[in-house]
C-alpha cells in the first residue's frame, strides 16, 4: 500500500488512502521535523529544538526516544518507511515524493523547467497539494519559520502559474483570482503587472491604468518609492496600445517552445546606448546541435531556469551562470541541452564559442579574437569594425543592448578570459562552462555557480541504456552495473565505453568488464582523440596546475581513506594545515577534488587512477607522503584513545617523520567525534600500512581503534583490522601484540555468538603469554576467558579464570586491571547467588576505580552492583546504581553498554512498579541496538521484556 505524508495542512499520514493514527500533536511534530529533511540525518539537539523550541520537557531525550519508538510502531505497516539512528542523528528514510512538501517542490521545479501546457498542468497539480496552512495548529518557533518560508514558496508558485496561464491566453479566467490576490498583496508589483495585463487583454485598459495609478499612490504613501522599471514599461506599453500585448495564440504542445515573454524593460537609468546607425545586426544561431543522449540533471536544469528568471524582476541584472565541474562530467551537454530547450526565450539569437580553456592540445582562445567573431556573427561589416579591442568590445555590448540574446561561453579558462565577453545590460543571459569556478566574476556581476557532479548509478545506467539500447543492457545486467561502477559516474567515460561496444559488432559488456579488471581503466577508456580520451581530458586539468598544487595532487593519492581532512592533508604533504588548505582549495576550484563536507575532500575513482599514474614517476615522494600520513593518523589516534580509556596499557610509538603535525584533541567528546569522522580512513590505514611493510603502524593503528570500535559496536570492523594486525604482529615477532589481537578477535567472536572460535583464539593467547613469560598478557587473557565462560553459562570456570586474573594483577601491582578483575568476580558471585559477596567485591573495585579516576571501570562496576542489589531486593539502591551507570556510559559514548544499562535500568523501574519508565528504557535500548552490529539474541531478549509489559 502506498504511504503519503501530509505537511501542507494538518500533519497527517495516509496509507492506502486511509488516515493512520501517528499520535498526539507533539509526536506528530517529531514526525514532521524528520520529514522536512527526509533521507537526511537530523541531530538529536536539532530535533529537540524543532519540536519544543525553548520549552523542552524535563527528560527531553527520554521523551523524544519514546516518541520515536511509537512512530516506528505506527509506521510498521509501511515497510518502505524506516526511522533509524545514524551517525549524526535520526533519519526517516522514505521516498521524498511521498511527502507532499517535497512533491510540491519537485512539481514546481519541473514546471519551471518545462514550459507550455505541461508546465501549467504540473503547476496546477503542485498547488492542488495544499490543504491549508503548513503544519496547521502547530505553534513552535521553528515550525512558524518553516510555515512562512513555505507560504512564500506557494505565492511564488501561484504567480508562476498565473504567468503560464497568461502566456496560454487564459486572461479571462484569471481576472477574479488576480483581483483577490491583489487585495491580499497590494504592494506586490509582479502581481499588479499580471492584473494589469489581464485587464488590458480583456478589453478593460482603463481599469488596468487605474490599478497602476492606485499602486503608484500606495507605494509613494507607504514606502516612499516609485514603481519599478518593469511595471513602468508595462504602463507605457498599455498607454501606447503596444501590439505585442495582444493575447497570444493557444499554447503549443508540451514539447514545443513556449511563447517568449514580453520584451524586457529598459534599465532604470534610461535606455542602453544604441549601436551606430550604419551598423546593422543580424540574428545569430550559433548553438551546436543538442546532445543526442541526455539523461538526468533535473535539479541542474531547474537551477538554470531559476537563474534565467532573474532578468524578469523589477531590478533586473544580467544573469550570469557558471556551470563548473571536472572534465568529462557533461557541462557542455547540459549547457547545450538547456540552451536548445530555452532558445525561444532569446528571439534575438544565440552566440556560442569554445574558449579552449582546457583543451588538451592548443592554447586558450584570445578574447579579442572571440569578440571579432561575435561581431561577424552579429552582421557587422568588416569595414565597420574598430581596430582597438576596447572599441570592439564596446560595439559588441552596444549591439546586444536592449536585445534578448543568449551568450554561451564554453570551456572558459579563467575569469579574465570570460569577463570581456559579457554583455553590459540585462535582457541577455550568459551561460559559461569551465573546470574552474571563475570566482573573479563575482566582483562585478551577480553570478550563479552550478557545480555538476558525476551521475548516480541509476542515471549512469540510464545513459548506458540510451547509448546501447535497453535490450542490450538488460541482457547483461551484472556487466552493465560493473561498467557503471568502473566509470565512477563520469558521462564521458560511459560514452567512450558505449562507443567501443557500438562500433564493434562482436563486443560484449562482459568482455569489456573483464578488460577493465585486467588492465588500467584509463587505457580501456582511451580513444586516441584528445577531446574524448578520458586520460587526455584529466591531463589537461592537471597540466593547468602550478607546480606546488600539482605536487599536492600527486601526494594526496597516498591518503588511505575515501576522503581526507585538512589536518591530515597538512601532514601528508608536509605543508602544514594552512598551506595544505590553500592547495586543497585550488584543487577544488579546478574540480580535481570535491569538498563533500566542510573541510573534507575527495576525488572520484578515475581521478584517483590518473593521480596514481602521475605519482608513479616519483616513488620517493610517494613513500614519504605515505609514511607521513600514517604517522599522522597513528599519533592522533593514540592520543585520542588515551582520552577514551586513560587507564589502558599504553604502547610505545615509533619516531615521527618530519613534517607531521598530529591533531590536538582536548576532550573525550572530541576524541569520539574525531574517531567517528576518521573511522574509514583509519581502517584503510591499517591495511595500507600492512601492504607497504609498515607492520608496526598497522598493529598500533588497530590497537588505537579498538576502544572506539567496540564502544560503537562495530564488530565487523574490529574483526577486519585485527585480522590484519595479527598478521603484522606475527611478522614483527611481538608476542604481546599477537596476544592482544587474539584477545580482541576472541571478543568479536563472543559477540557474534561463536564461542568455539573465541575459545580457540584465547587458548592460543594464553599459551603464548605463558611461553613468552608475559604475565600482564596472561592476566588479561584470564579475564577474557572469564567473560567467555560467563557467556557460555559455565560459571565455575568463569569464576576460576577471573580469580586467577585477580591474583596476577595483584602480583603486578596493576590497579586498573585488578579493579576490573574484582568486578568480574563480583558478577560471577552475583550469578551464583552470592549477592553479598558480589556487593563486597564491587565496593573494593569501586574504591580503586574512584581513586584512579577510571570512569569506564566505574560504569561497569556500578552495573554489577545494581544487579546485586536487585537480587537482594534493595531496588532503590539498584535504581541509583543503574542511573549512574547509564549516565557514565552515555558520557563515554559507549553505545553497546548504554543499551545494556538501559535494559537493567528498565528492570529496576519494573521492580519498583513503574511500568512506564521501564517501557521507555526498553524502547530506548532497542533504538540503540538497532543502530549497531549486535547479536540478535540480545535484541530478542529486550523485545520480550518490552512485550511482557503489554
């Protein structure tokens, strides 16, 4: 059954056409706050601010978690809708177009891009989604602000709809509606112009003129202003009975060009200077043919339409749009596709030039030569063209003044090349494509920057099917999907591969994927022609870099992760953060990197392949960069881990390479946040270090990651890094390191429900510790064996190993380890009925941990102590222990233990008869478990506790 979410009116959910009860108003506010950002993470603090503003309840997060849990229950009949905890907050995953707000925006964007009857129908459908005021009856500041934004969007869409209907000749049907809207918005000049035009076309010019006079008087009295140039020009044209104001013929079919809008008004300071009388201009039509296979780019086309609309406002400026992106991403195709769809809006012609800014062979075009070519296209006789460049540019601007001409400047090198080619007055529009962002244009012009990215897999697949035929792609679906992945979504690469298939009757997609696997991807994407050879296209961008930035481009490929932060890049390059940031910015402006999040930079796979090629020429540079970035991650991770678990046995780090500047992390929370950001890079760094013979780095990076990964319940990551670390430690011959990896891998197997494998690893660890005489490793291994036997239910064996650990830690004087072992013995006693013994051991452990300031140890011991008190019937004491335990685990960011603490706290509440508090705890625990890799049995046990409450 289809699910529909309604925000444009009362907040509601409909499933199969029937309304679903999603709770009271505040719970529906939580739903709406997530739906506004459907598919994106909303941080908990942001959710709280959106739903309660400055009046949150006392236990805000507990209340929020309860609402989220009940929303999940209400939405359970719609399996395509999920509410999940992700890094960064809560996400409601659903089809955005199932939300009327997003469907409204989508339809409006498509209508603005379409034109003609299709646009009228789309806009009518969009406006028909409104059932009243957005978020009706909700009175919270954030929703109030959103409501005003949406009401403005609705008014803009209504005015666009009116323009479309006027363009289709529907002025008679609009008079009543326009009169009502003019009363609601008496100072809106656009609305006034629409009403005046409708009145004039309905044969009521005197009423149109009277409305103008009434508006002029209101503006003077209330704002001290005069009507803008657009409205003034319309007034003059009505006075002159301008034939261009006669109603248009019926609208053309949806795929025909829509009628052109009225001529633009002259600038407010008077008409632009006309060219000399003896210069006669013609109508140029210089656009290249539109691309035959054009897919996707709906959002980009909507941006271009919106940028063009800037010339119709009362304070019109020359609309300049820069379409930027990496070479081969489809900038020119987008520009030509849009220009052909909208050429009817430029009846005075279209100028087009390839500026050769990044052509693999040849030099960038001279602006003087380009202007001379434009003057020729505009019909200026050679004898009438001035000799001086400045005079030629002035004549060019004069010829375009007062005309509606589209100027397309393709493949611009920089702002200096493009600036002289811009018209001087509104009415025209300029569309520029470049691999550079051309930020220099913004000083004197209002510029819209549109960055074009690679295709997502679905759009890339659509392009491949368009080039090869849907049947051929469907016949080899796996190969087609792999080709899409190998091309990294780059349209040029996809087109090159499609060309290879279409020009070779016996070629198959499967054979092509095998070639791509076995050889360099860039070799497979070679055509031998500079304009379409992917390597040549990327090389042109690389050669345009200065020497320092080119060196950074080569070095960055040594970074292990999918992206890199500024600090890590500073160490990798040896430049330090400030200079590295400047280089990263230069690479971003040339689209050889993308800044996908603030301060996080990445390049797509084909760029990485090219960077590896150019970096291969200097192995010394590559080795030095690789070692620096490994040092950076190791030093920073080591320091961050000390903040997470200060009483952990430290490791001795190797000497640090010159140029490395580890990040300074001052607090526990910042350490957790850093690990969260850098986790993919750190995991990749473990494997990179091992591949290149840096075994000490590989093992120590895995060691530094362990605390964070286990706290977050990322057990598959734990298994991956310690499998690599174990091999590295074995090559190093470091018995203590091997022992630690065995123990961590055993804990991962325990959590996976595989005690047999865990026992095998711990037996190996114990034998190695004894044979190498490493008593500390032996003590830790006994503690791990106690944990294993606790899980398998062999409590005597668990107690035996935990007591052995107590003895060894005591002999070593290892206070933190002793406290942990005492807590383990306490748990063993609590499980076998020795509850008073358990309390005594917990008190000993807590005394040590409080003296050490070991918060992690205290949290575990408080959990055991709370359990023991519950078994003794001292439920109030138990409740206090579990509340403090939960507080510590949340402060430490230990998500797995947080969930367990919530379960135990729920049991304590239940024992005291507070079923609602128990329910909240179990629901929150389930929320945490869902976000983690956890044994399903734990989830089932918690679900059973919740269900038992009824």
